[in-house]
C-alpha cells in the first residue's frame, strides 16, 4: 500500500491546428498524420497508437492514420509544427495538458497559441505515481519523506512543456521537498529508464506508462495522485 495525494491529473487531448476550411463532405480523401510530440514507447505514444485504428475504422472514407513521433523541447516542437501546418485536418497532434500550457504562463516563448487551435477530444484523465528504483533502500512514502528531509532529490523530466515536468514541480512544491529536476530526456520511456538505472533517486511517472515496470519489479510506487489505487 502506498500514499495518495489528490492533484488534478494531466489530460491528453488530440488537437487540430486552426479551423478546417474545406468542405467536410469529402473529408478525408487522403491519409491523416497524427503527431506524437514525444519519443516512441511513452504514454502519449501508446495513446496515439491505440486511437489510430479506431479513427481509421470510423472515418467516412478509407484512409490511414499515420503516427509520426516528433520529440523535442518537452513536447513543444511537435505541437508547434502542427500549429504552423495548413488547417485542413490532415495533420493532428496529441497534446499534454497542463504541460503545454505552462511555458507560456511563466513567460517562455512558444510557437503555438492554445486558444487558436481546435480541440477535438479528451483522450484520458491520467493519474501519476511517485516512484523509486526497485533497488532503492526507500520502501515507503514515510521513508521517502524522511530521506528527502536530509537529501536533495533528483527527478527526471523532458523539460518545460511536458506534463511530467509540470507534475514533478507541483508535487515537489505541495510536499515541500527540496528537489532538483533533471531535464533533457526525450520521452516517458527515457525518464523511466533513467529512474531504473538509478540516475535519479525518484521520479514522477504516468500510471499507464509505469504500470508494467512496477509489475515487473523494476520500480516501486510510493505515492499516487489517483483517488483509488489500482494495485493491492
């Protein structure tokens, strides 16, 4: 059993740059590109690959939905690419929220305006885990708090613009932990591997991505932002 901390979780949403201008009766008449602004293997990549077959099945014409990974700048690179694209519905992107919102809020320059895109659907409402490597001597959340009171905790992140970065900073702030966010990872898979290797002492990971590594005994969850644990 591990501790719970209720925080509004990040939400994955598929977005379309601009407003579609062509007559919709013939849409789509060619393949659609679904951009994942992170590297393969992470939570958003998994969502996109699960969604794509259903889009192909239910769209009125026989077209393919092609997944394209465009990692970089904590997800901002791929989102900006779609934002600059022709608003015809043939290039869409899966967006992390609140990660994509925060850079502009804190005054950073971004290549998109979230108020000028068309939001199609909410994909998920995710909860997050605070995890440590399985080899960590820290076994419980109480032990983690005691350790963090005496040590500066390093935690991995893709950088500003990613939901992991946002959730890491929020949880560190809420818990009053002296933490250092180590940026530069391309996606959730890379942050998870960094944690498993012991490059950092702890990490904030989406439940969807972390579940298989927890079940395999490679990382240990100490805290969840969900109301009800999915583990016994």
